[in-house]
């Protein structure tokens, strides 16, 4: 049944509607945990920012943040940031393992100003901070930075992985070193190929003392200690890697062979179009019957593969961490045959699509999603234009639900910008409808007789095209067609929906 809010309809010649729906909202199955932070409880720790952030350039699939969550109860989750400087981050999915989990938050929006932007990341009742450096909007500026001490040695070297003659490197073979940044921008740091192995790193630096992670590629051709000269931004320093003498092959079997790998655990988020990092791993179980070196691999499927190499120094039950590398090309379920020492078991990996089509917010401090049927409609008629953004929380036609609407009485396009309930004199009307779990409707709307509403419900369009609409929203909504006294406070609202 359609409901017409008379004053709003009179001013803008639109019938804004909200359907009456059945009561149902199941909050079961939500993950419980806390974001991992530093000792002061402020900074997200660890956290890694990926991608280049440039003023006036929309964020894409390569812009994301990895944070860690200590999970006490498995289940579905939503982790978001606030919206600052025209952008925000969000991650949704399922946390299937108790303890520490790495979660990826994808960026959306368009940075407006260069400089450091500090985001508040929120999960449940926990929160922490992540800094993102936004570069100038003119060009991709090269960072200026220094590394190494007066003797030419690299500082803060931390080496990870197994280094052995004849054992191929993977993304788990890394060297981390200290960097001092004097001017933010992009960087490219590398070594030459020494003993068949090269180390490289690319990305962007903010204005701070930090570290850089160099990833090894290639296969060592000999044992011994080799020196690697590092160059970047006109600087150079040296570090050394000692490669062990090749060990005889170990004898072992993969648990679950020849069927599914038993007890295998995936970590990290596998998303189409997003290059995998060292946080994307698979831990498998093996039984070692003879000590020695091992090399465990999968073929490349859907653009990525898994591998691990090292030495077994103990007999019996052991675990091995396989590192994923590559970029998933499509979403869906994929089966990877893991192979080692003549033994094979199968690992299933679910690749998700890049997060789209969502509406989320906090209602009185409680995170709520309206992702069912999340979409936007853009219509025009009688000299007016209407943008409507709608979604349901649990299932189609079942409250809670939300509808956000912007009307331009004088016509013209709905363009990026902030729209409030206090813009009637500019010919702009706004309506927000929130149906709670009991089917009670709470409203915020433009009232021409009251253009001083405070706080004013606001919908901010970050970007809009013929196919997609992205933005944020917040403000109070009240029952009795906005007159109250019942009220809900909506905060940290974000949407990224298709225009249909």
C-alpha cells in the first residue's frame, strides 16, 4: 500500500512511498569479537593500506585496508569506517574461525583533499584508527624517502620464509626494512637479481617513518650468503640472505589424500579482481615419515595458485602454510588440487565479487544492513527529478527497511553533493523512511514551514552515473510522519547501489 506524505507531495509533485511489510528480523549468526589495536588501544594493529589514494580520483578495486579481528564467536560480520574526505571503507562476509582473523575493507568514494586522513574503523563495540595518505590531485607524485645507515647497511631488517638452494620463492619470502619518508607519494624499491632471486616493492608512502615489505621472486641457484643492494629514491643500502644447502626430499603425505584436505584452514579474503597478498594463506595438515625438504604446490586456477616450500625438521603430524599468489579473475567456488611428494588432496576456495550493492548504517548505534534488493531508481517527469535509494534488511518485503529520496522540483540532474531537509528554497526536497522490525515507520522529510531542522537529515551523493550511485547518509528519523515523539538516530550510513 502506498502512503502519500501530503506536504512533501504538494511541494515537489512526487508520491514518496513506503510499503507496509511483515515483521521479521533475525539477528542470530552475527560474529562477535574485537579489532586488534596497539598497546594504547588507538591504532589498528596490524593494519595495511593498499592502493594509491589521489585527490579527485575515485577509489577502485585496488584500494583496501587489511585489519585484524580477534573473534570470540564465529558468524557474519560488517566492519566499516566513518566517511571522511569523501571516502570510506567497508568489509562484509563470514568469520569462520575463532581467534585472530585478517579482514579486508574495500574503499569507495572519491578523496577531495590531499594529506593524511584518519579513519575510525568500527566492529561491534570496538574501534581503532587507520591513517590513509591522499596524494595531490594533479599527478602521481613520486615519494621522497631515505633508508640505510651511514655504513650503507639497511636498517630494521626482518626476514621471513625459507631460503634454500633450489627451493622457489613465494609471497611468504619477504624482507621488511625501515624507511624515513620526507615527501609522500608513490615508490618503487628493488634489488638486482642475485643468486637467481630478486626483491621488489611498490606502493605509496604517507608522511611518516614507516617500513616497506620487499617480496622475493625466483629460485636460488646455490647455497651460501649473498648481498643484495637495495635502491630507490636515489638511496641505496645492503642486506644479506643466507641460503641453506639443498636438503634431501622429505617423505610425507597430505592429510585427507586423495580426497579433501582434512582440517585445512583458509585465511584472508579472496575477491575477484583483487591481487592476493601474504595474508591469503591455506594451512594444511601433513604426516612426515622422513625428514628433509618439501615443495607443495597447486596449479593456477582462476588466476591464482598456492605454494609452500621449506624443510621438515620433525616427524609425525605437522602443519604447513601455503601462500596464495595471483589475482582471482571471477567469483565462485573453485577446487585446488594440492600436490606434494606424490600425495594430493583437494582444497575448496570461495571467491567473492568486489563488494557492491549495499546500504548500511548504525541505527541507535547498532550496525544494520539493508542489502536485500539494494538499488536506486532515477526518474523524471512534470519538470521534476527524483532519486530513490531502497533496501531491506532480511528479505524482500520484510522490515526493517529503508528508503532515501531526493527530489529536485526544478528538474535537472541529481549531481554529487550534500542534500538536506533544509533546502526547500532551492527547490530540493528530501525524504528518509525507516521501517523498524515492528513495521513502524520513522521519517525525516523536508518541511517548507520549518527550514531550520537541527540536526538536519543529510544524504550526500559521492558519485552518480546512469548505472551506479554511491554516497552517505545520517540524521534523526521520527514516527508520526516525522513529528515524533518516537525517534531513531541513523549514523554512519553508506550506500553503493546500482541504478535500475
